[in-house]
């Protein structure tokens, strides 16, 4: 038995965003079909100026794969001091029938792809059918991934973008317009961007409410991506009061997601959470029911998304004869 090694460049050739949207839908459906074991994820926060490393573990009974992803971020001195990126990812895949390690792959692309795809899956289920304008609060790497994914499921007419860093914002405008041909309008303020949104995407590492409830117009779908740890926040808790709140995982989002903030302030109770996205995909609960409700998708990111996406990449690698096998166990 040999183990397959897949480098970043090989991973990038083995899957496209359209396929990832499918693997994320598969993940969410599996999660709400009692075919997934997914322990709480673990984080280690290193002393500044270092960042954090997260470990996410999942067992998918449908494909008999166990995945473990280590993902780091916020190591701002890495490039200069160590010659490596500020954030990295590695995924290990184990065959659940034997628990043998069958694949080691770069995980940095997968996190970006599957998080982007999550926004697209939520837009399909929860955005208005006539949604055309996107507001992006934050214009970094993940903001780009959201656009790359959402454009696969709907036509985007224009993007109203805001960022605290003007250089990041101008580069985002240039990149999105040249790569996707979508007009990006640089907003003078967060309020100005949010007021235009049919779909609002937040992808910052925010530490306070960046988006006020009064700015959000009826019928908006909010994709809340940035908050995946206590201490991070992007939305005014009041936005949740009259919204339809959908999460990837109730267990995670009530502890570490954007949803923790309105729960902590008693703006909503746990019973006010409409459900998990997998329940909507499986038809167990309704998605958007009219054109005026505000819908929120709170995504903390789940191991099962890494599992289904990495498993598809592994299968594609075997079919296309990509990667390097090495003898990991015995002779």
C-alpha cells in the first residue's frame, strides 16, 4: 500500500470551483443525514507576532474517508523570517476501513475554495432569484473566492466594495474586473456599500460590528464568513433580530460563529435559529420564503467540507495519474 503526495500546483489542476460547489453541497447534506462524525475543532494560539493553527477532523461514512486538516494563519513575519507563507494548510486522508494514510495534500487552496463554495451554496438556497448586486466588506483573498464561486450560480451585475486598506481595495477592483469582467464600484463607506446589496459578503478578521442593522435593506442575503472564533465579529447583533438565520453547524456557530454575538446579548435565542444549511438542501426546512426577508448564512467552516473536497481531489488524481506515490507503511 502506497501513500499519494499532492503538491499545491497539482491540487490546483485537479479541481475547479464548479466541482467544489458540488462537494460542499454533498458535505452539508451528509452532515444533516447522520453520516458524519465531526468532533469540535481545536485551535492553538501562538504568542504574537505569530498567529493560530486550527485542526479539523471528520469521518464521512458515505465515502469511508477520514480527513484531518491543519490550517495556520496570521503569521505576519513568516515570509521575511522563514521564507514560507503567512498561512498554510495540509490535509491527511485516511481510508476508514483500515485507517491507513492514503494521501497527504496541500490544503491551503482547499480551504479557500470550499469556503468560497459555501457562500455560493447559501446564495442558491437563500438569495432572492433577482439578486444582482453584491456588497463586499473586505476585499482580500476570501472575498475573491466568494465572487469566483457565486458567479457560478448567478449573474453578478456589479460589486460595491469596501476595505479598511485602500491598496487591497484597488487591487481587488483591478483583479475582479480583469478576471471576471464584473464592474467593481469602490464605496466611500461601509454604509454606502451595504445599502446597495442584494447579497452582502463579509470576509474580514473583524473585532467589532462593522455592519449596522439600519444599513441592511429588506430582501438582503448576508454571507457571514469572517467570524470563526470568539473575539471576532462583523455584524451588528440587531441584524439577527428579525432575520432568517441559517448556519453550517449549530454547535459551531453558537460557540464560535457570528451567531454567538446576538445569542450572548439575548437579541435572539437558540430556538430562533432557522436551521442548518444541509436541512434546507435536503428539503427538511424551507429556504427563502419571500422577497423581503433578510437571510443570514453564518459559516464557521466544517471538517466535512474538507473531507468531501479532498476525497474528490484524491479520486481525480488517481484517475488522471497525478502526484507522487511513496512507501509509507512497511516494505
